[in-house]
C-alpha cells in the first residue's frame, strides 16, 4: 500500500508541528509519512515536547526545519496548525491539499511547571484524538475543512 505524505506547518516548528509529526509517524506509519516545518523556525524544539510525547510512548528525535526545505516535495496533505502559518503561507507553493487545523501554542503558556506541562499534555491529547481522524477523512476523500 502506498503511504500518504503529510506536512505539518507552524510558525517556529518547535512545539505543535513537531508533536504532530511524531504522533503520525509513531501511530500511523503504516499509512502515512509525516514531516514538519516552520515558516520562521526556532533555534530548538521546546524541551517539554519530548517529555510529553514519551509519556505516551511516542519516540522523538526532531529538530526545527524551514518550510522552504519542502517546497519541491510532493505531499498529499499540508496542515497548518496555527493562524500565523496560515496567514504567512496563504498559497502553499508545493503540492498537496492544504487545510487548517489550529491548536493553541503550549509554548506560550506562562506559569508553574505543572501549568506548562498541562498545556503540553492537553495539546498532545487533542492531537492524538483529532489528527488520525483528520488524516482518515482525507484518505476517504471526505475532507471538507
């Protein structure tokens, strides 16, 4: 079976898009190959990303990547995960259907370590339940977002 390819785009590629890439590659690698990138990549992945992913048994070894790196790569689906990426990439110049599915940025949460971890866990949990559904709707030709 041919694997579908998905690119997750965010502004910094330090939190949400990294988590989405890791989740898909860990949980749907038989059907999908995931990549992530940022329109203005951060210097490093947020340190809570590997921590909350490992709590769910998801391996992580990502690093921030620039979206320009993937302009000539063929994708079945390109998913923007934040309004900034959506606005800065109004027309994806690469291939693939583009959809928007926003998540709050857990990296912006201020407060105690517990509050920050809670934000990252909430984003991870939302992605674990929502992203597989989004990908399956695309594969079935029923994506109307």
